[in-house]
């Protein structure tokens, strides 16, 4: 048996080292976090046969269809280790009464263990510190307004059925109402789906929006060149399946414009934590700029939104509530999100803003 100790600034960083050097078969013998003079994390891991395991792990990685399995194993290992760290170290007795109530509520809402640990470390030395103040330092917001998002091309990406097409159309119609002199266009690059194509074309024609269609195999470069005289172009894209990625799509013929556009990841609060991890990995790219949240009215809890915002570092830009095309899309304001998370009050929590 080979035993090795790994250290790092974050537990995720350490667990990545363990997986890289010892493979998926590594057994965690012990975990220590900040405290007792330590400023980082230390993990002791062991493996029965290092060379054989490394060889087997390499073979598994080369095999088809194992990307998701590897990610799932890594997440399970990380979560197990996080629990081992948090149970002996998080002393809620060091928090003030209101802080305790807030932390317990967040746990019930599905907020991740590592987020809770980070929040606790911010609160533990000041029982009077506002929990909301600590939370605001962990999640960012960049509400959608033309002056805050002045780029000409905005591409909306995300899994199938999450609400990308509706978001593009709602946003286009809202911008048309508020900025009637702005020359807007909608580009549908998911032309293989007839329902999506007819839906966008129909409402674009009714609203006087320029509309172009293309297929995934054709990309968006040519169509964007044809729309060069437009002030703002909103692009709807097809979802990516398992094994696909935004990085690969960006390097595919016809998709080079992704590197020059602002890319927005569209999600809803209806997936499992494991699935969000997969989506963040799949849709990650250098031009990814914000997260759009749809179907808020269909969810029963919103802790995973907090997890995604914190883990990805992406600001929230748009909230969408309901299926209607009018007055259901709102700039993502921080006060609206906290009302949603803590009180389940749908945006706009302040009575209406656009």
C-alpha cells in the first residue's frame, strides 16, 4: 500500500491532486482543514497498488463515455471529504442566534457543504455580522441592461429544454419596447428543430425583428456577417450532449464568433447538484460571462442557484418567471435573489422593475 499526504489552499485543489496522482481508487485516510495553526487543507490518501491503479485509471479515461463517470466519482470523493472536514470543525455555537437560523435554513435549501463551510468561516469570529452581508460577498450580480452589456453579439447557451429560446425572445421583445430605435436581430442556430424555428420566426416577424436561421453544422459566423448592420444580435444555440463542450464548439468551423461574443449560460433550478457540476464543465469557455435563471416559478428550493453562482464565479444577469412573453423577464437584482432564496418571493420582489 502506498500512503501519501497532499496539501493545498482549498479542499477541491487537494482532491484534484489526489485524483491526478493516485487515481479514482484512492482511499481517504484522513482530512484536516484550517485551524490549529494550519492555513490550508491536508489530506492523507492511500492506494493498494499505485502502478496498476494508475494504468487502469489511464485506460478508463481513454475509453468512450467515461467523462461523466469520472466526474461523478470525483464529486462523490470530494463531497465525502468535505463532510469529514465540516462535521468536527463547524461549531454553530460560535455563531449568533440569527446566524444559526440562517445557516440551518440554507442547509435545508440545498446549499452545498463547502459553501456552508466558507460562510461559517466568515461569520464565526463576529456573532453580530449580517449573514446577508457575508452572502453578498460570495455571489455576484450584473443585471441585464443595455448600458451594462454594450456588446453587439450575445449568445445564449445551455441544455435542451432549459428555456434558451424563450429567453432570447422575451429579451428581444423587452428591448424592442424599451429601446425602439435599437436595430435588433435574432439568430437561431438550432435550425434543426422545427418548433423552435417557427416560434422565433413567428414572433420576430410580428415584432419587426430581423431574424436569421442556421443549423448547428453551419455555425453562426456567416449569419452574423449578414447582420453586421444590426446594433444588437441575440443568438439561440442548440444544447450540448454528454461528451460535447463549448471549447470544442468554439473551435469548430463557423463558430469562431463565440470567442468575440458575450456568452450567457441559461439554467433553471430544477436539476441535481451533480448535473449542475456537469453543465458548468460542459459549457465553460473563455467568453462565458453570466448565468441566466429561468422557470423560477416551477422550483421548490433555490439553494443550488447559490452553489452555481459561487462555484462558477459567474454573475447572475437575468431572472425569468412564468411562460408569458411579457413582464416575465427581469434584470437579476441582488435584493430580488435574496428574497427568492430566503422567502421564496418571486422577482420582481420590489413590485415591478424592467
